[in-house]
C-alpha cells in the first residue's frame, strides 16, 4: 500500500532524513520507532505533502504521490492523525466528525486522485461505526472538542480520520500523554482495523507497538537502523535502540 524509497529531507544544511526506506503492506500495520528528534514526525509530514522531500520516491497503492498536494493525498486515501491531535476546538464533536464525512464525499467525486484502485471494495466507516469503536463520543456529540480530555480528543481525531475512508491510516504517537485505559481502547481499535486498511503507526511505547505491529522500522539520527517482522521485535532489542 505504501512504499518509501531513498527519501531524503533537510532543514537548512542539516540532513534530517537519510535514504529512508519503509513499506506498509496492504491491510498491514507497520510501526515506526525512534527517540524524540530522530525525524519520525518529519517523515510523516513529508508523506502527507506538508513538507516537500529533497529526493526519493513515495508511492501509494502503486501511484507515485511525491509531487501531489496534501489535499490530493487525502483524497487518494491517506488519513492522518498528527501528534497533538489537532481537533477543531471551537467545533462540537459531531461537527469534527462531519469534517471527515465531507472529506470522504469529496473523494467520491469523479476524477479525484486515486479513483479506482479497489477503494470501493473496502469497508466504509459510518458515523455509527466510529462511535461504536469509541463509545465515549456518542454521548458527547454536542460538546466542544476543545473541552474534551486529551484521551477523548485522541479518540475523536482517530474517528474523524476513519470517516475520510482512508486506504492508509497514519498515526503519530497516539498514546502520548494518554491514560492507560484509553491506550488499551486505542490498541483494541487498531487491532480491529488491521486487514480492513493499512496502518503506519509512529510510537515510542514498545509494548504497545509489539502488540499491533506486523512490521517495524527503527530510525536513529534520520536513518533506518533496523526493520523486520513484528514478531521479531523482542529479539531485536528495540528498547536499546530508542532509549535516551
């Protein structure tokens, strides 16, 4: 579903991403791990077109997307939940979810990037689906998103992304600052989504990552230093690679 080859990015003269290679299988979950500041969020911003890459290739479902706008990538099926969640604080929970539904409607218009490619055969998430995945949202439809707790905002952000009907769901540290009970709920949701869509998960919590990963990739100073099957994470001693 997603393939990155030889991706390079700079901030000024600083080479922050170096020949990064990464793949996410169709229906699989790849976890990207690394210390703070190694380039994980920068990589995701490059994938979404928020930062132009200096060189390399990014393909989604076999289509080269490196030159596409962020809007075109979203319409082609890339759903993004950024670090910090970035819900619309002055909109209600229901209105935030409506944004996801509107995005999906725009994707269905003829001639949009990524039309075809088997998208219509994928399960579609409805409002009822996402509030069943995250039941707390059902009772908070009229509450302003800015008044939710951090964990509730994270659930809202994931639900909103699912309503865009993504082929690829990109999550940037969804467990950061979240209470353990909600972490368990998010873990269960990610596990339930595998096979329905592809997932790229940036994470530092190794136990969480191991529980959902089909594949893993580790970044150190902007370079891939380890990758493999999720079942091999423990043997790879991930903790020593990402510990401060």
